[in-house]
C-alpha cells in the first residue's frame, strides 16, 4: 500500500511517455524525497485471483529487477495478509517482532486474538460470508480451521461463492440473502 501522497508519483511514473522520461521522473522523485538509491530496497507483494495477476507480477518483477530491489513474492494473498506479511518481515529480529511471515503465522496470530476476544462471549446464530469468488474464499476456508467452532465459544461460519478456479467468476452472481441472515462480503 502506498501512502496517499505517493499516489501522484505512481501516476506520474505510469504516464511517462518514454523510457527516458520514466527514468528522469524516477530520479526526480528520489531526489525530491531524499531517497538514497544505493540503499537496498525490499518489496513485499502478492496477488489476487484475477486473470491479469500473473502478467502484472511479471511486469512488477521486471521493474524490481531493473531497480535492484529485493522482492518477496507472497503468491496469492488477501490485502490484510499482505499487510501482516510486510509487518512481520520488517520487524523480524527486532524487539517489535510481530510474527512469522507465513500464511500459517497469519492464521495463528489472527486465531489467537479471536480466542482472546471471545473468551467470555457466548455466540449464537450463524455467519454467512460471500467471498465473491475471489482470493478471500480459500483464505477464509483455511482460517476457519484455526478458529474454534461455536461449541467452543467460536463462531459458525458458512462460506459461499469461493470458486477461484474460474477467474471469470470473480464478483459473478454474488449472494442476496434475507435480512435475518448476517452476510459479510470479502
């Protein structure tokens, strides 16, 4: 994620009319922001299930190689997972170490927090999550394995629209349920 102030720079780079203009803009941004281009950069990225994802990753890795950046590809991930991975990588070996930079580490961190919050709470009812056939479907399905069920002070979750094997299904025929059913979109 870029800070809002950096979005203008991204737009300027994307709209450069030539390779020379791109390099000039890149160097101008670095100079204006006092960025030491000799210092190592570490980029953490992931993708979702859209058909364009593989091509975007190819373009990104080519750009990162051209700028001598170290890159960590976390493969398919949700935005919250990517935030977690980035923080875990950036704090590794420091007193603020946040956790293991892996999918398992993310699920364990989230489930531990959930269990603490739910320690004195009794749930009732049911939660249906419409994943709109995006990356959140299989990721939520995996997270549920780490969460306690309703009988253990957890939550009863049903996941719908989690078919990521057909990219054209993304956001196709998402669910409309009666108002008495709690529905969350991910």
